[in-house]
C-alpha cells in the first residue's frame, strides 16, 4: 500500500483526498500558494509546503511538484481535478522520477486528451461518435466544406480543450467564418494549441456520463451513469445519479460502451466516459482521465469509495469489486454552490465568508473547504462547496434537495443556491423531462432566485446591527 501521498491540488478535492488517505493509514502532504495559506486542506493534511507567492504558478509547475514529492518522501501524487490532472507531461515526469501518478498512464492521458485521437480510438473500438472531421481541420475552407457536407448546426472545438472552453456552436457558414478565428485564439491561449476539429451539433441532447474504474490487472467496471444535462454555457450546475431519464436497456448499453472505451485504450484508475443521447442514439463525446467533480453522487448510490479505489489501484492492487458486485440504490443530486451572482449574469462574488452553517440531516453530504471567516480568493474556480443529497425515490430526493438548500446559510458572498431551488421547483425538472437546453430555455427562473428566507433576512439584520454596535 502507498505510504505517503502528495496532493497536487487545493480546496475541497484536496480535503476529500486527505480524508481518504487518513482512513487508509496513508500520510498526506498538501501544497499551497500564498492565497491558500489558511486553506482547509493545509490545516487537515499531515504535512503542508508552500509553493510561493504566485496564486497559480505553483499549482501548474510539474517539475517543482514532483521534486517536492521526492524531497519529502512521497511515493505517489494525486492530481485531483483541474490544474495538472490531465497533463500528460506531468504524468510522464512522475513515471520517470519513480513517483506513482494516481491516474492513467501518460500515453493514455495524451491520447484521450487529444479529442481527434480519442474519436479515432473510439471509432476503431466500435463506439459511436458524432459525425465530423476525422482529424484536425486544416483551415477555414476545410471547416466550411465539411460543415456543408454534414449540415448545420456544427460544433467547432479545441482539440486539446476541456472544461467547456474552446467550444462554439455555428448555425451557418457566416457564423463559422466568425467563430473559427475566435476558437483558434481561445484554444491557443487556454491550451497552448491552435488545433481544432468540427463535429455535428446534436441539438438539445441529454448529457450522460459513465463512471469507470480499471486496475493494472486488466479489470474494468462501470459504476452506472450520471445525468449532467442541467448546465449553463457548457458548465455543469446540477448532476444526477442515476439518470431518471434512461430505460434499463439504455443504462446497460451505455455502461457497456464505457467499459469498451476504457478497455480499448488500456485505461487504468478512475475515469469518466461522456456521451450525448438523443432519442435512442448515443454518441461518444470525450473521456475525462481523472476523478470528476461529481464523483460524489456515484458514491452515494453505489456505496463505492472512488478515491479509495484510486489509491488502491495506484498501489498495484486489484479493484475491490467485480461488475456483478455493483448495484445502485435510490437517486442522488449534487449542487455546485458557486460564488456567483445569478441576478448579475453569474458574475463571480468572491470575498469573506461572514457566516457559514452547513446543511445536515438524513441523506445529506457536503464536500467543501470553506468555513466561517474564510476568504474566498478570486484566483480560482468559483465553486465553494458541493451539496449532495440522496433519497430512495426521485420525488423524495428533490424534496430533500430543497430542504438542504434551505438549511444552508452562507453569508458574505452571493451564491447560486437560491437559483437551484427554483430549478427544483420547475415542473419539467420534477417530471424528469430536461436536456442541455433547460437552463437557456428558462431565463424566467432568475427573477425568483433572490427571494430571501425570513430566517436569512433576520440573520442579516442581526449581523448588521451587531457590526454597527461594535459587538
């Protein structure tokens, strides 16, 4: 088993990994830059080391992180998600330096991170992909010719993209001419590559992803699917497991496709295969070669500790489960509580958390790194906590989600919590009738998202009076 793991990340995912290490008797090492000096992951780890004053640079320096890991005696590095988690060079450097990378091999990360290579691999394995370019586009004329063949609308995507960036929908040749240089520019700035490809736009699909686990002995299993259709500008807001919209036949088919995809590329550790579903047509979209933000809801319905399995696989151990051991029970929802103002075009709302009270009760889980008095820095992602609820029935998990969102008190910043309550109350969501167009097609929900709960208003008034009186 691993003895000491450096966590090359911050925030709630770092805390999540630290907790898994503690349960397994593994020492944890946190890293931080100056804005994170008082971060919860720094407080909770067995050891913590500074990467310098720059808020971002340290988290993105593979050489510095691997050198530190070796210097303090770590035998493995967990990258979490974001930052260097899907950086093939980081994984390769770990391999060269004899430090285990808790994720797939570097060549697999490279292949699946290159969207055109990933599509080619899936075609060869018999996994359906959306119609589009078989490689990178040569130039704008190449894009226009292909779009004319497959028909508009089309999606122009950065080959090395991810996280919803470097993607533009084009409904006509004129839009394609306008968006092509923009995507090239965005891809170059965000991913260091100007390569782009084109594929048919599947209009208003359901976004379904499948969690997989694989070990070094060749065992691959899936942990069923998550529905990530509730999203805004390609950023997920509410995730659901399992999807209330799939039939048992669709569920088994998509789970099997995900296993086939993982086996085809020799995958190892935890990963996610993402699909678009329209009617009974399923198309491979991409593979995420890391633990997902929304792994929590899969854990809630299956009882499988995904991070624990990651650590076991990295230690060379086989999976704790076979496919026949995996079943699911009930439904789980995850709400990404972002420090954003829904009434102001979701602008970031960073600052000091003046009061924070976590929701609780049956079937409620919170993954976070914030606390009362914590200063949310403006340099990172706006997500400040993940609220997860579970219940046996779809109607009950919605009710529990409303209750938990109402229980939570988070003052000093604006968040998306009240907006999510409006989504839960919408009849289409309650009827499990939604796709990726749900958020843009219901702008009216925003006008209700800032209603104050009486207790919340009273607390705000009391806080203001206390501050005025110098309490």
